[in-house]
């Protein structure tokens, strides 16, 4: 313990002796921190937003077409499959959900832009969305819908207009009334969202055959065994239907973006690049520290200092750089997350577990630089000093 | 009384295979505690190799080398590190740590001893620096000291831990005549105060006067071992 304390004090004195060099080393670690935090932040935001539609759907079991990969690009599922599912004694009800893209005209600028529309029986309560069930009564009227208050601003200041009483918009070339707001959020697949009844959905999306649905949300009777019911349904239904629990459905959505879209890989690649840049900078600093002080280190060895002591000095330097760089790196990332959330409308959240993970990564990065730099210590041979 | 250094039949080689070359031949040497011995000889005579072997900086290959009664042949790395802690080293270059003050450099020699606490280290180092005439420059970094002052800090560092043996290799080579003589006298005085033996390798004829005994080496052998005629 005593020698660790003395070694780290020596490391601290060496680091702080040249403030400019220390500053550049710390800046390198800060930079690596920022890169890693931003990549992880975008990575998580992507998955949070990409699965937001899936997470908005209630139901114990989800029926999905075998041909559908993701909720943002679905193939139809015959409505008859939902009726078949009712044959299972544990199934209480099955709600059809419709998903599609329509063209929205910005009421202020008249610019047209594609928007995601979700449709289901307003009384089914199938959407776990703030503001959805309260508006059930109004959604049953002809050509009415709810607007996602967290859509990108390109769709127009719909919230402000509602407050003024200007509720009319043009969607899919139909004059439609916005009767309220809900909150879902933009994702990589959809810049904005609308929510409406199943009947109004078919008024907006004309090319859809009425007997095809996109998602079937199965509600089981109270106390039913979800996985047993899932197995029975999968056996009961033809192969064109995938039966998933709600968690599996969300995981499937996440896996789509992680694997087939290669987006997960891109962000992890960015994390790796950040760590490599940080590794090289820290290694450079540590290596030159050792190389410039070889005869001094050799003198210490001659005086009776052990190799372990000198290793402890170099590793202390590495870990001090990690700690010194992480704190400002975390603060800067915090601020940049806010800036990016405002710019992208993605849910950028710097959670404590992410901070802890990055802390571990940065420490490992600095320790690895130290481990490579200490190889130079072997050149400090006290027998060559005379 | 046990000799500080006791060498019998020491031989040493450098290189491997075809290139293997013998550097030291049948060295016999012993020094009494407190004795000051100067080792001279032309370059390549093997005196520096002998010094590194005595300093436990190289492993002994053949023959016997006892330091303070302890056999170094076959000693482990840890044994050799432990022996080195009883030796004060002074090099041709001062080799002070540039990021430490003069006193912190001297304290480095004491930090190896866990029985000395921080306050004691501080005062011992300050006293030692005062003795080498640097009492006013305790907190100066090496870059703010002259060549002679730096070498005096190195002398203070070598002697502050009360070593049983001081090994010095050309300690005056990088100094001018006056400063060199001052440093040599300083080493002699401090070592005699503490009863430490000194083995000093030098070419510098001006400092031979401090020796009790002068040993000349040539081609890896000791060619004479005489009492210092200057005494």
C-alpha cells in the first residue's frame, strides 16, 4: 500500500511537471470520451426510437406477418387469422392494428412530407400512448386524427395552431381535423406520427385491402399463461403468421435495426475508433515520458527500486489521465446530448449505466496504453548506466 | 572485521557463442569497511564491468563475490535489489529526476525504507543537502542548478541513506577542475563520517589523493594493488 501511494505520488509529480503536456493528454482522453459517449448516445437513441412504435402497442401476444421484418415496413396479415386466434380458450380479444405512411401537408408552408399513421379501434385501448384513449370519442367521427406532439418541426406548429383553434389539415389529399395531441416521438424510420381510428385509417390509406391488417394484438384472459398460449396459437395458426410475446416483438424490432440495417455496427465502429484515438494519444504521452527518463528510471532501479514500483508509476499515470479526462468528458457529453436531442428530436439520454460503462471503457483504454508503454521500461537497465 | 567487498576468482564474459569474449580474468580483491579504493585503468580494461558486478547490477557468472558477507553468485533478482539498497550509487551523469526538486530527489533514496516517515525523510534530506552546501536550494528543480550543484545533489542522494558502500563511476568527469575536486573531497568527507567504503572508478589524476588504495586494471586483470603513494 505504502509503495503504491509513493509510486502514484511520483506519477502525479511527473504528470503535473509539464502542464501543457498534461493538458494535451487530458484533451485526448476527453476527446475519446466524447466520441464514445456520442456514438453510444445515438446508438441507444436509435434503438429507443426505432422500437417506440412496437412499445406503444399493448397486448399480451402479438401476431405479425411472417413476411414483415419491422413495423415501419409491414406486409399484410389476413384479418381471418385474428378471428382464428379467438378459438383459443385463453384469448379474450384480438385487436387489429393498421400501420401506414401517408403524405402530410404542412398547413403553414404547404410543403408535403410523408408521415406514419397508426390506426385501431379507438375503444380498444390498444395504444399505450398518452392522450390516445382520452380522445376515443372524437376519433370515432369522420376524418379526425391525433398528431404526435414530438414529431419533427417540418410538419408545422400543430400544437400552437390547435391552441388557436385552427384544426384543419390536409392529409393524403383529404381535409382532416386534428382533434388532439399524443406523444410518441420521431424515429429513424418516421419523422412524425398520426393516430386515428381503424375506419379513418382506411379513408387515408386508400390502397389497403380492408381484410388485411398489419399487427394483431392479442389480449388474454386474466391469469392466463402467456408462453403456453403463445405456443398453442403458433400451432393453431398457419405458417404465414408469427406469434410473439410483446417482449419478443420489441426485441425483434430492435434486432432488425441492429442487424439487417447494419446501423448498430456503424455506431459500435465509432465507439471503437474513439477508443483507438484515445489509446494512441495516451500511449504517446506515456511512452515519451518513459523514453525521456530512461536513465533516471535506471538510476532508480540501481538504487533498489523494483520493476513493480516503476510499473506502478506508469500505470498510475495512465489511470490518472483516465480520471482527469473522464470528468470533463462526461460534463461536455451531457451538454452535447442536450444539443443533439434538440437538433435531431431523438431521445438522447445519458443514463448512469452508460456513464459507468464509458468510465470502464476509458479506464481500460488508458490501462492498455500503459501496458504497452511499460514495455519501454525494459530498456532502463542500470548496468548500462556506468 | 568482515570485509565490505570480498572477491575471489571472479571471471566474466560478454556475448554469446562465437562472439563470447572474456572481460574479467581471475579477479581477487577485498576491501575493509571504511576503506576508500580507487580503480583506474584504460578504457576497456574491465573496471566498469567489475563495478556493475559489485553493485549487484549484473549476475555473477563464475567465481565468488561477497558483499557485506553475502554471496552474490546465484543470488535472485530480489536478493540483488535488497543488496543494492545498502549501496549508494554516483554516476558520471547526475541522473536526477527533472520533475522533482533537489530535496525530493534526495528523499527518493529514503522512500525505500518503510521505517522512515515523511517528516523524517524531509529533515534528513534537508540536512544532507546542507552538508553538500545546498541548504539554500532545497526546492530548486535540477534545471535551476549548475553542473557541480547537480552532482552534489546526486552525492547527497547516494549518501543520505547511510549506505555501507558507495560506488562511483567517473563522478567528476563532467565537471571542471575546481568543482571536480570539491565533489571528490565531499564524497570522501561524507563517507568517512559515516564509515562507508568507497569504490571509485576514475581516470582523473587530480582526485587520486582521496584514496587509501589505488588498484590498476588492464585487459581484465588487476595489475597492481598498492597502498596509495600519495598518502
